[in-house]
C-alpha cells in the first residue's frame, strides 16, 4: 500500500481531476467573487488540455478495465477541451456580470468532464454514468438564460427527450448484459452473438439511445428547438462538443464492443445515414432562423459522419476501415471548429444586437444583411465556416468530406457516396444564401463594433478551420493513427 | 543555392503582393520592389546553374497535398538555362520600365511581377498540373497587360482577342493533359504523382504510340496558341496594343517562348510519338515563312517586330521538329535560339520603345533620320537587327545557323527538304524586313510632323547596352567560340539526366531513324549569303531608293494587298467567329436556357417543396418528438427483423 | 433454454409483485364492511379532518429541501454496500482497500462541497 503506486497508475486521470478541481473551485469562489471565474475556467481547460496532449499516446486501463486511456480517448478529449475553451472565451463576454456565472462555468466544466469520461469508458456502466454526467449538465446549460422563455423551452425539451433516450439506452444495455453476462467492452468484443430478437432489439435500442445525442433522424427532433432556444454559446457547445460525445460513445459501444453484430448495424446505419443527411439538408433549405439552419445542417453533418459506420460494417478491408474511421475522426475534429465557429459567429451578431438595444429575433437571417460592412471579421469568418460546412476546398470541411466519401467509394458503397455528394451540393444553397445576404445586401442595423472576446473565439475557430483545410497532412496522419484502434 | 531554388518563382509573387497593396504609398509606385525580387530570382537562378553545371546534377523537390495536387520543382539543365534567361530578361525590362512606365500606376509593376512569377513557374514546374496552373497565370497576366490601357478600345479588344485565341490552345493542352493523366493513372505507382514529368518520362513506352501522337499534337496545339504558331498567331500582332515594355517582356522574350518550352520540356514524348515531329517541323517552317512575308509590309514598328517574333518562334519549332533525325540535340539547338532570340528581340522592342518614347508614334513612315539624334538607341538597334538577320559575330548568326543546319540534316536524313528550303528563304525575308524598318526609322530625312526627338534617360539606355552586349556575344560564347557545342550538348543531355531516357528506344517507338548526317561545308555558307542579300535589298530600296518603295507599295499590287490584309485574315476570322461560332453559341444557349436552367429550377423547387413538407413534422410539441423516437425505434426493430 | 432459466427468478418476482397488491385488494373487498356516508368522500389525511382546500401551492423551497435531503439520504445508503465490500477477502485486486477508501473519501468531499454550496446559497434557510 503506497501512494506512489496510486499516483503512477492514476496519473492518466489527471486532466479530468484538474478540470473537476477547477469546477469545484469555481463554484465555491463564485459565491463571493464573480469577475475572475471565466478566466479560471479557461486556465483549467488549458491545463487539462496540456495534460491530455502530453499523454497523447498513452495506453492504460483503470478501475478494473472500466476505463481505458488510449489515443482514441485522448483524441476526443482534445476535441472536447478545444470546444469548451472556445465556448469559455465567447462566454467571457456573454456572461460578463451575470449573477450565476459560477454555476455556468461549473456546469460547463462538469459537462466536459462527463464527455471526457465517455471518451475513456470501456464498460457499459461507466459509459452510461459518464454519458448522464455529460448530458444532465448540458440540460441545465440549455435552460441557463432563465429569463428567456425560449431557453427554458429548449432546456425542457432537451431534458424530456434526453431522459427518454437515456431510458432507451439503458434498456438496450441491460439487454446486452442479459444476453452476454458481461458489461465490459473488451469482453463484449470477443464474444460471438447468436442472432435473435434480443440482439436486434438491444442493438436498435442502443442506436436509438445514442442517436439522440448524435441527432440522427428520427431521434433528432429536439435538436432544432434546443439549438435555437439555448444561449448561443451553449448551442455552440452542444453542436460542436456534446454531439461528439454521442459519436464517441457510438464508436466505442457499437464499433468496438458490438463488432460481432456488424451485419445488423450495417443496415440500420445505411438507412439512418441517408435519411439523416437528406432530411437535414432539405429542411435547412427553408429556414429563416440561422441557428435553426445550423441545427439542421448539424443533423446533416451527423449523417455524413454516420457514413463511416456504414462503411466499417460493410467492408472487411483494413485500409478502408482505417480510412473511414480516420475520416470520421478528422470530420469530428473539423466539425468542432466549423460548427462551433459558426454558432459563435451567429452569437456575436446576437450579442451585438442585444448590446445595441435592437429588439429583433436574435438570429433571423435579415439581421445578417450587409454584415460585411458593419462587422467585417464576423462576416468573413462566418463565410469561411459556412463554406467549410458545405465542403469547399481549402477548408477543413472539404478534407473531411473527401476522406469519408472516398472511404465509401473504396469500400464499395459508391451509391452512398453519390447520395452524400448530391446532398453536399444541395447544402451549398442554404450556406451560400447567408453569404449572399451578408455581402450583397444593404446593412439593416447600425452595429457598433465587434466584441473582442467573441472575435477572439471566432478567429481561433477560423484558424482551426483553415489550418485543417490548407495543411491537413499531419492532422490526417494523427486521425489515421488514432483510428488504428478500430482495426 | 540549391535549397533556395523554390524561391525563384516565389520571390516575384511576394513582389506582386507587396506592390499591389503597398505600391501606392511607396516612392515610384513601388517599382523597385519587383526589381529587387526579380534580381533575387536572377541571382538564385544563376547560382543554381553554376552549381549544377559541373556535375550535371538535377534538383527535384516536391510537396504533396493529398494525392490530387502536387507542387514541386525540377531544375534540370533545360530548366536551369531557361530560368536564367527569363529572370535576367525580366530584370532588365523591369529596370527599363521603372523609367518608361513612370506614373502609370502601381498595377503595372504588380502585374509584370506576377507574370514573371508565372513564367518562372512554367519553367520550374515538375508536373503538368503545376505547369498548367502557371501557364494559365501567364495567360491571365498577358491579358491584363495587353489591356493595360483598357480605356482605349483597341487595347481592350486586343486583350480580348489574345485571351480568346490562346484559350483555344489552352483547351487543347488541357485535353492533352487529361489523356496523359488517364494513361498515367494506370502505370504510376501509388506513391508517385501521375502527372509528374519524371513519372511520365519513365512510362512513355507504356503509352500506346497513337495515343502519344494525339497527346503530343494536343500539346502542340497548346504551344501554337501561346507561341503564336499558324493559325493561332493572329493574336500576337494585336497584342502590341499594350505598353512596349510588355511587348518586350511577354510577347517577345518570355511568354511566347512558353509554347516552345512546352514542346522542349515534353520532347521525349514527341520523340516517341509517330508523325508528331514531322508536324512540328512543317508547322514551324511554314509559320516562319508566312510571318516573315507579312512582316515585310507592316508600317507599325512594333508589328514588324511582332511578325518577326512569330517567324523566329517558327524557327525554334523547326529546330525541335528536326529532332526526328538529330535526336535530343534538337532541344539544345532550339533552346539556344530561344535564348539568343530573347536577348535580341527584347533589345529590339526596348529600342522601339525608346524610339516611340521620343517620337510619340509607332509608324515608321513618320520617322527617319533618327540615328543622329538617338545614337545609343540607333546603334543598339542596329546590333539587334544584325542579330535577327543572322550576320556573323552576333548571337543570332550562331543560333540561327545551327537551326538551318539542323533542318538541312533533317532534309538529307529524311529525304524531305521542304522545311529546310522554307527556312532558308525566310532568312532572306528576315534580313529584308528588319533592315527595312531600321533604314526607314534611322536614316534619311526626318518625316516627323512635330517635336524634337532626343535620346532616352540612362535608366532606359543602360538596359539597351546590356542587352546589345548579350545579343552580340551570347550564342557564340556558349556554343561556338570556346570549342565544341557546349550549350547544345549540356541542354541536349537533360533528359538522360532526369529520367535516364534512351533516345534510341523512344525514336524506335516513334518510327524515326536517328542518324549522323554529314553536311557539306559549302551548304553552310548559304544562309549567310541569303542574309547579306536580304540586307542589301533593304538597303537598296529603303536607303538608296532604287527602285522607289512607293512604286511597289500600292493597293493595286495583288501581292502587296495579300500581305497587307494578312492573307485576308479578317474575313476568314469573321466567317469563323460570326457564322460558325455564333451558330454553335445560339444552339448551346437554347439548350442551356431550357434544359439546364429548367432542370435546375425543377430541382430547387422540389427541394423547397420537400423541405416545407418535412418541416411540418417539427411541431414543437415534445409529445410528438417522443412519439417519433419511439416510432423510429419500433420501425427499425421491425424492419431489421424482416430484413434478416 | 438457459436464457429463460436465468429470467425465471425475475418472472417469479413479477408474479409476486402483481399477486400481492391485487390479492390484497380482492381480500379487502371480501372482508371489509361497506357503507355509504359523506365522510367517505373527504380526502384522507392520516385520520385528521382536512383543513381548507387540498389545492394549495407549495413553497418552492420545499423542493430544495427535498433534493438536499435526497442527496444525503442516498449517500448514507451508498455507504452500506461500500462498508460491506471494502474489506471483502474475496476481492483480490491489489491495494483494493486503499483505493476504496480514497474513492469514498472523494465521494464524501464532493458531497461536502455540494453541502457548502447549498448552505452558502441559503438553501437550508426557510424564508417565507
């Protein structure tokens, strides 16, 4: 019994521990001093991020194999922490002087801790607990602007559907446990299943439960209402971070643990991916609210990422599996920047309208007319984010789509790639419309300067988007290396 | 120096960016920035050449952007000498234009800098993709610079004409690249970029010969567009609407040689392609001849030079075509003339610029007797004219002689003397038209209606002297005087060095019989004799006025009419563009408006409709959402159960 | 079917779960005396007569109390299984006792922070 043994084994938990400590510090300090909380949260995030990156190529298990620390988990932790940091920077301005800042940053950090544990989970129980930790904190965050009925509505809907989905997920998990007698992923992955109604039901229930977080059709319906109603900084966090929690859970639980059921989930994900991307893009066409449009675009993007799961279940060629999963990981990283940046840019406009006492719907497309003149940095950044989401070259979105689509083609699923490409073409319409409004229409409001904190956050996201698009080589390599976990 | 080779095209790009954005605020419109940038390129180019010359090594670096796009540089002997020429001539002309284009806006300096970058990119590119990108950049800059005085309608339309005509060539080139890619994708290993020149050279023998002929002829089409070969030469004389420095830089020394360089760069492909080199030889000889005849009657001093450029480019093509017999040495000979031509043609253009600067007219009928007033310009232009005519000691004599000799070897070897004869006769015409221009401008009585011409300032005359010096000594120094054909041998080996290609194998594939042809020495006197005769004719008619030129130059003379209308160029083009092109255009317009626009309209409307319908599912009521979740789960289970 | 065997205890549990309440209701129906009088329709409040209407508003603080109570209740519950298993000789994981102690310590500290927070926020004060 010695302390050194503990430290050497539990050292990998340090990023989570640091973040938790900062969260508790924030909520206690927040009782008295409020002005430094945002910076404190930021420091916590940076320290944690540094620790994760230092330990990137770790390979360890903890707590009786219920947590695993490998490049895959570290990769997702980096994504989560990056999104959290962006959100914190933008929140510095949005929640400046708010009486409940302590609770806000506390919840933000705790949600991140939850997501990070999901990335590390290697057991049904630890996955579920971490998943709930990450979810429940975001339910509260979505409803955080409690004077705004929309925000309350957003939180309420999110919570209701979330609770339902959790129940479904838990049911699926319990069925898996009932069939196999184990909850551990490593043990599950070595098991061969007898095809039966139970396995099918378990699989679909799990997909439904996780599909809620990933916002796959038809489990997506909370997403537009919540993204629109929630404070925009929180929407950024939800779309760019929390959603990825669903993906990492799906990767771990479905691709790693339930690999024996790949024939079954091939069909499920093929149907869901096609429906999701088509539905998302079609409905986004007619939206007037930019946050809603981004929500639907987010749904469509989830469809693209889900293509990787289809490819993985269809092909048995290692290089294609690696390309698909590496592509999905790269997509997730770049989507964090693109979508997070887009929401933050929309939030910037909303904030400026609020600050300049202009009483309109904060994210109506009309507010963006002539933005290139009144808020040039925001307008330019938003343009880049939207083009990136559409998949225009020299942005992260192009590289991501290229990787996933070519994986589909190499995997022998050309029809899927064709559908996805047609969808991308369709999506350009609603993205380009916003750009047109920003650059060619006359300014509607007189906005007085762009808020620094927002601009910093937006520019950081812009840097990520462009860097991943122009010089993707090393990042693609990392994603591919990480994706070797799935082979 | 080698590690800096990548900076050669990059420096002028930086120069472009700086000048474009900061030029307005800097003294002299920032004209010194491109000069410094290009001086840097020149120093690096020369340094690299000196470094790689003794060992004959090759610099090859490339960077991937996925497997799709590859940026790389290849400096072999061929590229190295071309880089030195392009950067050096550009530098000289940039210095000259600091004075000549003073106060005409910083856009000029920025664009010429960008042009130089593009041209250096063409030369240094290690793959056809980057080559094509730079090629188009060069074309774009040419368009911008021809139309530099875009308020002048003739300049604007000349720019448009140049752009459209070269576009024909560009499309052909692009088609050639596509076919190459389709072939190469089968042979190139995954790790290699299929459009990389080295890869292509390694796999030439894998491409079917007739496809190779198609590819090379398409490349030749591209080269004809840029290098003004018949029948795509029509844009080049009109391009003289741009500033004279632009004519010197783009339409004499560098850009127009890009086409020749393309053929030289892909010469192994031509050598392995049946019939292609014969086409190259004939096209070159014919262009040389026909352009020289038109040059005889032009009155605009710059147009005389423009036709002369076309004619000389034809010579270079002829040299490349004679590679059917003499093999890789043809590349060396063509490049030798290309570079010596670049010097003396740039010199001639800059001299004419100096003259125009002084007299404010382009028309040689209005000049005369300028020699006494503009001594430096006059004598340097005389040197240029002698070089162009091919009188001994000058650079042009050695380089052009080499071509005529090569053409003769080709004729004797293949039994087809026609290209040689055309080339030989062109020598006579060349000497005549250039001395006609020189005599009309510089001797006799002044016919200027007003103004007193005077010599140009030193910023303009110093470049003239430098270029005159180069025109005098270049080809002799590198290829003749110090024993042996140093230049031709060095450049001719370029393909052995980069890809280890064996000319014998390639020519066997193309059906050419490479051989050493012995040429009688007495034949080699012929071009010189023709050149002297040409000068004498010009001197008799335009200096001694016996017979009086007025008696020949009359609208009733059918030959004169044929030449002055440029072989009825206008009606023919009119017919092609107005009847054929318009017909096709109307047809495509109908197709586009009804079928393409219509289907797009249909697609968008369907999309909107579907969007509106699907939107209704989003009721905003949580009960419905929960129902959707439950229903979705249930349907998936049932569907999956049924499917399995 | 082995699977069904595993679920047999569950089935029994379900059966009992249904049997007991239904049986009770039926049993009462059988033996209880029946009569109709007005007091039968008054809400049942542990034998007292109801005062005022049942449809009153509860103060929101009531819920805060309830939540805080619930948290500490669960904590106490959680301590039992922990106390039973942390010295369990059947568990052969190295350093298990130490880890278990530290984990429980952390758990209690986290709850303590929550307690401090609730206290400072005034959740434990009854304000009318």
